């Protein structure tokens, strides 16, 4: 099934492969892989990308074409977590929640690789982002001058990023309670996929990051900011969740 999907992706020059986690749970040899995916998504999903791109290279060898880098988007987890039940136990794990999009933000340039240039000898150094931070080199590796490295935004690598607000659907809110909401961040292909009013099932990584008291200091607040880094959207159309135009058998009332 997935070889056929990847062949079609290469033919259409697409970059997103949807992986149904139900397929991982269906085979005894991949049940443990599914549990690892849920517990350590930040490590397992990049491995999925590496393997899928290796297979894509093998598929494309006969055709003489060079496939574009493919990203794996997983969905259909065994359990869905109610939005109001997200807790510290879910941090850095793969979660699936359901709700309604209430607000969609504008495009945010997300820095991935920073290019620093020495203002004295013009030496360049590329620094990959480590988590949420980019370390500024203290001195130039070439001329050894301290504090001479300055970031060059025009040469740095940015990816598309979008902030989305999602709220509980009305029929899931307990009587007398205020609807809960959560922040989502969509990257690259997931930019501008959903719009306000859409009912969606979101699969993503629940994360918590510290918030600085002041941008110019390293002091952080006691309470961390939580959000979900989106991996996959599944929209609800006429009572059914749809994945890229194909209806899923499960019906939501």
C-alpha cells in the first residue's frame, strides 16, 4: 500500500506521506514501534523520514527522476485525549485531540539554520537551531575576534509557521463549564490548511517551553507555555473525518 502511495507521490512531485497508525497496530511486528512513536515522537518521526526517503530513492532509480524530500505525517492514534485532560504526563508525547478552529494566524518565519558573518574578516558560519534556541558564536573561528559574529537574516534558512487557536466543540463541554482552548503550530505543508469554523482531529506533539520575563534577560517565568506542534490535520466533512479527499470509515456524531 505505502509503496504504491510513495510511487504516486514521486510521480506527482508531492512531499507528504500520510501514515495510518492503525496499520502499525495491526501487525505484531510493528506494535512496539507504535508505542515508541507515541512515547518518543521527536525521535521516531525523523527516523521515519530517513527510511521513507531511502525507499523513495530506490523507487526513483529506475525512472531516472530525483524525488523531493518526503515528510511522514502520522494520524489515527488508538486513543484521543480530551482537550481539558492534557497534562504534564502528555508533554513531549504524541497526542490526538478533537475540536473546532477559532482563529488562524498569519505567516510566521521560523528560523531553522542561522548564518553568522564576521563583521571584520567576513567569515561565515552556519548554526542549526537547537530546540528553541540558536547559539550565537562568542568569537570568530577565523580571526578569533570576540563578539564580531552577526546574524545575516537574508542568508539564513526559514520555514513557514502558523499559529492556530482551537476550542472544544460545544457538545463536548460539560454543563456549566467554559470551553477550553489550545494553541497549535503548523509548519511547512500544514500552513493555511485549516480555516476558522473547521472541525478537525489534530495529531501532534504536546510541548511546553519556558517564557522569558524579559527578552533581553535569561530569567524565565515559573509557568511554562504549552502548545501542540501539529503533524496531521483530519477534517470533519458531513460527519466523517477526511484525509486528503478520502473518507475514513469511522463516523462521528
